């Protein structure tokens, strides 16, 4: 008999991707069963969900379909709207096609899903590989027998329509205890060599499960569960094929909930390093590091970083306030342990960043600022995210929302990025909307000044004036909003706040005037203001001096650094900022600096300059290789903590010669 067609669909925020781990698992599991392999032909569609291209992508997918038996969609909060709309169009054209959906955003949401999308036939809750294969068997049997409607009784963990208006939800399915039952999409003929070679981001699992039960997280339904591991022999074979075929610079995202939590993760890191060496290939390894960072994580991170395979390591704090963490049901890394780990990573010369979430119930402006300063005082890089209300988490329960007076709005997670829209917490009993907005604007100031342009200068001011770095950055919010002499910077800053209030007010033309069209769709205001500030060296110097002068006036302190010392440290910051200009303009330049040993000692203490930075007078040179680094990619690496201009200018790697020469 002629095989029937099954179409697997994922809308992704990763442009140019042809790989989907979720769809690969579904197809590999089904094809491993002889009756399904003989009776079905699989078609995968991994498409961009960009609003500008969505209709074109739908036309292409629909054109590739011919009398489909099943169309299946994997759904997350960012692609829910796009997925359900395409599903509607499929059902409209082929009423007999079975629409099957699954994924984190729709698991356990059957009432809302079937009300929102009455064209959906089956919802699979949690891990779907084995149950999806059984669904396909039932659908195929019904189609061949002429029964019309498949009988789905006996399949655990699904919701389906048994008749118009009636939804049946079966008992929950057990988690897959033995992951070897899930065939490998990498080792089976699911993805071609061309598919893997063309993919820039490969999402990859070595285990499933998470022993924590944070109130804001729903890790695939596997929170508060035992960590289950894929066989090591399988991992070795999969990594060999992935790395052998990957394009240089491709990203391997290890999608474990807590990489480094089990002892064998060190062995997996060694395996990645040795395989890259064998194939003379450099890939970028990213992961979710173990929540309570340990010596094992430090060792693994050091191995990968020394091999040039990873950037900054995540220290996952979310908050440093005990009450906030108690409400979040989170046993956090202790403050003293956090400081020791920061010291350890600095000794190993491994950059870090620390996740913080602004908007957690119980968090106040004061505790939020205290948490940021804790990170900065330890020499870390704070990366602040808004709090998203994800389905199935404790925070989304009506009683919890009522108890803490949680208010949320549907907003882009980053202004101007409509494809990543979610329910964002904007107020609760300890935080007003205006306070939330102030906290989000502080992120912008931190990114521009503490991370990119005045890191060393702010550290010097803190040491002399006794004012916390976070408070200096808060003062600079006002500077950006009203006191800056560049009206375009003021307008962009104000539009940042306006865009959080009302996403429709996002000024895309103003952003594009500064960044151009080839920009990564994330933190767009930051990228635009940074580009405007650094594009002209003389203007950059004037703006830096103006910002520091504003702080001096605003603080009104007498113990301000001497002019020569302040100018020298600002000169060091401006030399580092030249790396941004090099990426924008594609040209090299040299910047001289003269700095005292005392100031240099302070900056080394916090890791603001490299430990090997010994000279007091010198020339920082941007190598020609670094000027080819796309501006937006590098600026975002700085925002996220992986890039650090002074370190990147002086660090020696196999790929770049970063020069520091005595004058």
C-alpha cells in the first residue's frame, strides 16, 4: 500500500536552522518500528516564525503537503500563535488530517487549548516520543480499515476530542525511565549530513530531568524529578557525527537542565574537546550549568574554556534575597559560596555571568539593587531577565497570583522582538509597575556603562567615593533619559521605556538608523545606543567625560579621584571600547593609556582587567581579525557576559592575536 504522509512542524527563532531535536526524536522513534516505517513517509518543516516571513513559510509548508494523515507541532510560548495558525490552515484544507500538538506551553492546558484551537485533535502531555508512535499506529490503522475515526483509548497522557464538544483526558503517562528506548535521531537516518552541516545551533541532550522545583520553571514537565541519562556509548557516537559534520563556529547547545550535576559530565566535556581536536574543528558549547555551581562545574568550564570551546559560565542566582528565594521554592547558592566561586573562576580565567530575574514575587527595588551590587562586588556580570509566567509553574496558579497580587502583561521579552512575546510580570505586592519599569531601564544603563564603556571608571569612582556601582548606574539612567547632550541617545532611551509600556511605540526606524538592518534581534535599544556612542572616537570621549561629569555633580562628593588618575582609567575604558568601533567600521586603531599601579591593582582585584595586565603604560592594538567580528554579535556577548573588551583585546587564542605592547 502507498505510505501515508506525516508532517512534523517546528517554528523556530533560530534563522536558517534545519535541525529540530524534538522532531528528530519523534521521527526516529516512529521509524524504529517496522510497521510505521513501512506505512508512513515523514516530512520535517523547521521554519522561521518571523512575522515578516510567516505567511510565505505557511505557503511553502502547505504546498509541500499532499493528503496528509497527520500534522504534528511542537509548541513553546514563543511559537504557539504561529503553530496553531498553521494548524488551522492545514485542517481547513484537509479536514481528515489529524492535528497533534505537544510541548511545554500546551502540556496540561487542554481546556484552554481546545477552546483556543478547536481544530486540534490530540494534545500530548509531557514526553511524547512513545505515545506519538502509538497515535500514528492508531491513525494509520483507522485510515487503512476505513473506520474513519481512530480509537485512542488506552493511550496514557493525552487529551483528545471524542465527539463535538467532548474532551477526554487519559491518566498521566509515566516518564520514560530508560532513555535507550528513545532512538537517536543523530544515529538513525533522520538527519542527513547536509542537515547537520547546515545547522548553526544543534540542541542536544545527554540527560533528562531536574531535581529542583523552582516556582518559576517547568523544565519539560521534569522538574522535581530524578535525572535520567542517555547511554554513554550513544553520546560518544552522536558527538562524533555532530562534530565531524558541524560547520566551524557552529553552536552545540547541551539542553540538560543542570550540566555538571552528575560526575560523568566531566567525561562528556573531555569527549567534546578530544573530538574537536581529532577533527580539527572548533564549535561553541553552550549549556544550562548546574544551579548550585560546584568545583566540578568550575573544572568542566575551565577545560572547555581553555580549549576555546565556550564563553562565559552561568552562575544561576535569580535573586540574593532569602524571602524571595523562599517564595520561589529555590535553594540558592549561598552568598559566601558565590563569592568563592567567583574568585575560583577568576583564578581559572573563565568569564562568568550571573542570572538575575527582576519581578520575582517578594523582590523590592532595594533587594533587586542589592542583588546586582552583590554580583558586581564579587567581580561578576549581572544579566537581568524579566519574569515570564510559564504555563504549569507555581507562579501561574490563581491562588498564588492572588496572594501576591501578581499583575502580568503580554509583552515582547525584549522590546521590538514581537516573535518572543510572553506573559511578563510587571507588578506584584512588593513592586509597582513604575518600579518594575525603572528596574528594566537600569538594565540598559548597566549594559552600556558597567559592561561596555565605563567599567573601570565606575569601579574607580566606587573605590574613591564609596558609592555602589549599581547606584552609579542608576544615576546614569537619569543621564541617559534627560541630561545627555546627544538628543538621539535621549530619544532612544525614552523609547526603550515607552516600548515596555506599549510595544506598538517601538521606534524601529530610529534603531535601524544606528544599527543597520543586519542586526541580531535582541536588546535592540542597547545595540543602537552603543553603536551611536562608539562610532566616532572623539564623540565617544566627549560623551564619556560628560557622563562622568554628570555623576560628579549628582553625587556632590568631595572625595573624587584626581583628574590625572580619572583620565587615565577613562582612557583605558575608551581603548577597550575601540573593539566595538572596529566591529562597526571594519578598521584597526591603536589607543594609548597611562595608568597608576594602584588603580591597576584595584581593577585586577575585581577582574575588570586581565591578571597578566602588568604594564603601566602601553598601547592596546585591535587585531584585524577582531574587526571582522560582527558588531551586534560582539555587543551582545558583552551584554551576556561572554565578551569583555579589555580581556578580548589582550587574550591570546589560537584564532586571534591580541597584542599588548609596552610603549
